[in-house]
């Protein structure tokens, strides 16, 4: 039986965890083997800029950071389970990548 690997990518941790929870609940109700949600390393993008664009004034800086959170869920690839996973309403802040192997 093929295994579906579902990678959930989001800037908001709560959204990613809620989507992963919904996928796990689908697997539990259909009695399908699953692993996860497995947290993958969080990407941190940092940008430091000067507050004054002209260069005059005090030497003050602003520091900005964006974090990208990833979760991995593996489920057995039955047709019924994958159809239900595809019907989950996904917010705009979340991306889902699915691969079968």
C-alpha cells in the first residue's frame, strides 16, 4: 500500500497544528496507520535595516524576523482517506504538499 507524505508549511503555528490535527483525526476514524505530526526545523529569516533611509540622524536599526514552520504527517494512501484530506478547508496562510511513495 502506498504511503502519503503530507508536508504542512505555514507562518502561523496554530494554523499548521490545526490542519495536522484534522488529518490525524481522519486517519483515526478510518483506522489507517499514521505517523506524526512530526515537527521539521523552523526556518528563521532575519532582516536588519536602518530606521532612517537617508543616512542622517542616529544609528538606530529595526530588526524583522519571519518564521516558517513545517510539519510532516505520514498516512497510508487509501483512496477514501486521501479524498477526505483533499476536502479539508485550508486557510491562505497554510501550504500543503502531498506526495505518494
